[in-house]
């Protein structure tokens, strides 16, 4: 199996797993995995596909500007530019963008503040925070309809090899050095969002 | 595989998928797929079947008035007349009617207003709304027990090749040019209903 | 396949299906299916089994008083006496008892009233209520720890071949002429409980 | 199959089952099963693994102090010391630690009280409480980041062969004489947490 095939299978496996949680409602969401460093190339989900199915047209290979590397009838996901920022600025190997009801509601409730902070929750250790009073702050950015503008604002929060950003009413984007790490951060963030909302029902 | 068989398999696949989400509680829900234009014929779910099972009696072929095309002991779903309106008035290829707790609750909470409007939610792009401040309005009609009356009121909202209507305490009906489009609209609408209810818990 | 084997497989199928919904938390719940009329014999779940697994010891055959028909090391479910009431008093063919969070919460919230009534909900047609303003009333009885006492109070509500009773903080029991009918009533009731709780969050 | 292999398979089966409920979000959670009494040895989950996958590196054998019995590149779960307390002090055969949104929220809402008590709920019979007014009290301890300190406080509540402890914002730990019993207690506790939160939404 070539490196490209291996990456393809890894990304397809993650897609399957997130699909079983129904995290791609209404064909929302897009995923990417880095294939090579130089030149920078990564696989990204093709636009308008049913992410609950596994087919040979689920992904396409794009370059550092998000353009298809080879002639193809497939269109890269509309938000490929966000993945471009991640791979150009960090050593991330995988990036995931999904919509859940909880990440959308949290992004709306905390949108005016521009961020949400978690503290005293064991699960934030997934973000490599180990002190007893560690805090985790997730930025929430405005959902510009113009994707290059959105990518520019998004880019301000892309500084490390792992990260997580909420776009208001537009889901979460996480990235990690490996697919496994990206998935771990995504799960931990979603757990925290659910926790926060459930707790707020009793403390608001 | 004949055209009829292909349509059958497509509809059965959608049924399986919606069944895994438990969207047919208490044998509720009905589905249809167009098989031919002229004469107009479509497959519709047979009445009183367990939609979690896949059998050779799940659907039957009906004509433009909703009558079985061939002699059969199967009864078309009681609400076949609603699907009749869709295929007679539009170029839709597939129509789906399901009950979820969320679509029922939304239909009750917004029933007196006769509609619910969503704005500023990325996921409404599933409905081909791309502007930054796009809005999506879903009509909510009264649940007449007399099906021909219900179909008449329903018909007023059947004007385009894609669409979505809530019936008060009686689920959602969506239609699209293809089964994939109908499913996309259904998922997007259900996502919006869940979002709306979850958000309202904190903002009411 | 003998009649006994057929009934066994039918009940095992229902058990599998309810298990996928996680309706047997903490080994709760019990199920029964009638095997013969005279003498009255029915299969009932053996006590203390993991209902997510399918084994040859999941059920045992009991008589009209709930005693094992043959020598066996299996113990009939502690609540077999409730199923005894159903098969002795009606023509039911299957009876299901499950705990869900929603049926427990509804039974507690409406327990002092002794019943809960649903109206204007399409899904109550599952209970053969077809008029536009049909109502469905489900009795809620006290959870006597002494099973014969519980069975006696339960018995007062066992009058027709289909039925549904809530026991306060002790789940729901439904029965129907066929396994399919019992399952349909169970699903419809659970849908109504979820609907009611979700709606009450906004209208209380 | 050796005793070790049998225990391995039993623990892997439980891991699979809990994974289908998504109870290991963000690689959280850890599980253990006793393999021998003297010397005391038990299998415990290896650190940093994807618990949704089944591999030959999911568990490793440790001794009465939680150290790996054989040379290995695998690291026992960071919280192995809690399992050590259980197997050293009781006749438990299996112990499970998982994070759910509900157990975390309950642990936070009742954390200042240091415990939560359930009463009049049928499902507490899973804890061998059979009287009509039986109560079940689950202690909630402080989440010390220093694991030996956490293990010491945890140990105060490890007195019987079955048990359940909440760690504030850090999930639940249950143990039982058999894997089946541990799983039963876990499910019953989670059911009670969900019930409690759902009920409190209407009674707070």
C-alpha cells in the first residue's frame, strides 16, 4: 500500500467512525489528512458526498493552495482553505471539521464573548493540560460567508500543531499531529460542550 | 436490474438508514420514490409494516391518484395522498415523511404561528441558501384527521422541486429531486430542530 | 421448527431489537410470549441474564401460574406474575416490560395523578385511536415491592387484548395480540413520553 | 484457552460493549479484570489507546502494586492505582472506570455534599437493595490531580466486594465480583444519573 493509500484508508476510517455518531448531518462537515510535506499535499473530502457511504470518490488530493493536484471532476470541500491554513502553518497531520447540535449551541451562547473556557474537568487532559487547576480556552470566531475572509480570521488561531476553533453556528475544527490525536481532541471537545450545556440547565 | 428494481433498492436503502436513527417509532412514517413520469408511478411504503426490517412487501407501486398499479393485498400508506401532491406538482424524485420527538415538539411550539424561521445557521446551506443572512422558513400546517383535507392544505406548500413542511404533531415531510437530496434536506431540518430546542432552553 | 421454537425466535428477535436501544439497563426488564392456549404456557425471560446477549438460556417455559413447566435451573423473572395476569385475562400473545429514563420520569411526575393523558398527537393512532380529538390515557400504579400485591393492582388495568400500564419508577408494561403489535405500542408510548418531557421543558 | 486469555477476552468484550455506547470519549476511561489471587495479578487497559478498536495491545498484566509483570513498551493506565486498591482490599473480579456527561454533571452538582442518594427507584435492586424504601448512596470524592492522593481517598470507600464511587468531574468507578456484575452496577448507576438529571429539570 502506498503512502497515499494508507492516508486514504486512515481518513476513510475516521469518516466512518464519525458517521456512526451522525456528525455529518445534511452533508455537513469536511475532513483532511496530510499526505506529503514537500510539496505539501493533503487529501480532503470531496464536496456534496454522502459521508455515511465509503466510496472511491470520497476524497481528492489537493496542494498547498487547496487546488486539486490532478485533473478530476471532484470538487474539494468549500472550506478547504481552512485546512490549507492548518497544514501551511503547523506540523498537523490531520484536521476535522464537524457540526454537532452541541458545538453549534455553545458557539451561539458564547459567541459574543468570543471564547469559552473550561476548568476543573478531568477530560481536558486530552489537551495535554495536567495541572489540578488547568484551564482550556476555545476561541469562537464569526462565521463569514466569504470563505477567504473566514480562513484569514481562522488562521489567527492556528499557531500550534494541535488546536481547536469554534465557528459561530458553523461547527468545530480540530487538528492534531496524527489522525488519532485529532480524533481524541474532537471527542474531548464534544464531551465538554455536552457537559457544559447539561450543567448550565441546572446552574443558569 | 430494471428501473423499478433500482428505485426499490434506493428507497429500501434510505429506509434502512432512517431506521437506524429510530425515525419510524410505532410504525409511523412513510416514504416514496418516483419510478416513471408518464404515466406517473411511484413506490410508496405499504401500510402497517415494521420499517426496521427489509422485505419484499415494504413498498408497492401506485399511480398518479395513489392507487395500486397492480392487484395486491398490500395497502398503500394512509398518507399516500400527500406524496401524490408532490409528484403531480413538481419534478421531485423522492419524498420522506418521518416523526421525530424534535419535529413534533417544534411543530407544537410554533404551531400557532404557522411557521418557524431559521437564520444565521450554516446548515441552512443544505437548502441552497448561501448569503450571509439567509433565512429558511418552514410552514407548519394543521393536522386534519381527514387525509384529503390534509393533502389539500399540504398542497399549498408544494411549489418547488424541493421542499419541507411540518404537520402539527404529525412529523415532517421533505422532498427533493433525488433520494440523496431529500435525505440531505431531512437531516438538515432535523439538525435545525434539535439546535433550536437546545438553544431555547437557555434563551427562553 | 416447532411452535415453541418459532415463539422463542420471535421473542429473541424482539429482545435483540430492544437491546440495541439499551432498554435493559442493569439487567432490568422482562419479556414474554404465549406458546399455547390450553394448557396456557408462555415463554418468559430467565432472571439475571445479560439481555444484550442471545443464548439458549434466555427464556423458560412457564404455566398459567408462572411456574416452570419442566425441571430447570433457570428462574423465571421476578415479575412473571404480571405476565400471568395478562395471559390469563386476555387474548394477548406478547407482553413487554422495560425501563427507560423517560418512562420512569413520566411515572414519577404524573404518579400522584395516577395517570397521564395524551391528546392531539398523531402517534396515538398506534393505539387504534383515529378521531381528530382522540385521547390516550395510561394508568400509573404504585410500585409495591411485594410482587403478588403489585400483580393484583396491575390486574385491574388488564381488561383488553392490548394495553399499557406504567408502574411508578418501575418502567412500562405493554401487551398486544402479536409481538409486532406489542412492540408498536411500546415504541409509540416511549415516543409520547419523550415528546411530553421535551415539550414540558418549554411550557411548564 | 488459558485463564489469562479468558480474562483478556472477557475484558475486551466489555470494552467493546461500553465503546458502542461511546463511554470512552477522548481516550478517557480504564478497565481491569483480576487474573490471579496469589500472586495478585490483573489486566488493566494500556494508556493512550483507542478503546473503540480491539487489538493485542489493549491491556497489560500488572501486579499488586500496579507494575507491569513483564517487560513491555505498554504503560498501564495512569489510574491503575485505583484498581490496585480494589483488588487488594476486596474479592472483586472486575473494575470499570468511565466518563459520561451525566456522571460528570451529577458529580459536580452534588460534589459539595460529597454524595448523592437515590430512593424509591426500582433499578436500585441492581445493588441488591430489595426493601420498598431502600436507599442507595454513592460517595463523590475530590479529583486530586496527584494520583496516589486520589487513590488514598478513593480507598476509604473500597470496603465491599461490590461498590461504586464518583470522582468529581472525573467519572465513575464501579467494581463487582464478576465482569457481569460490574457491568450491571455501571449500567444501573448511569440509568440513575440520567433519571435524576431528567427529573430535576422539572422539579428544581
